[in-house]
């Protein structure tokens, strides 16, 4: 399937990380964020596709890469933010909410 129609097959960890944003008191130096990226970096392509599906609803990177993620409200970067709800991590329109 052409890239224009189907998106990019290979998921590049460094591109995902470079295009991530953080909200609240999270940043690249926050321990839980460092742990998250260490785990993601060790993922296989299959595991990365499942992570991508969890946070975006698709197994493929959009044409143009992670800088071109779109949601119903337009452009939206992969965003990690804290939630104060108890439970498992959840995804909402390109957001990863981490319980702490």
C-alpha cells in the first residue's frame, strides 16, 4: 500500500520522543517520563505499533511523521500528562495520562 494512503509502516522511537509534549509538572527530566521512554525505547516494532494504536487509534505513523498527528480538533502532538485518577494509564486523543 502506498505511504500516501496507508501511512508509514516503520515507527521511529526517536521521532516519537522528539515530537512529544508534556503537560503539568512533567518534562524530560521527570523520573516517570525517563522510565516511560526507557520502556518505549526497548519495545519491538510490534509493541510500538500497539502503543501507537492505543494513543492514536491507528497502527501507522501519519505521512510526514509524528509532527503531523491530527485529531478531530486539528494538529495534536503526542502529549503525556498526569492524572489523579486511580487506575491504569488511559489515552484520550493523543494524550497519555499517567496515574501517580
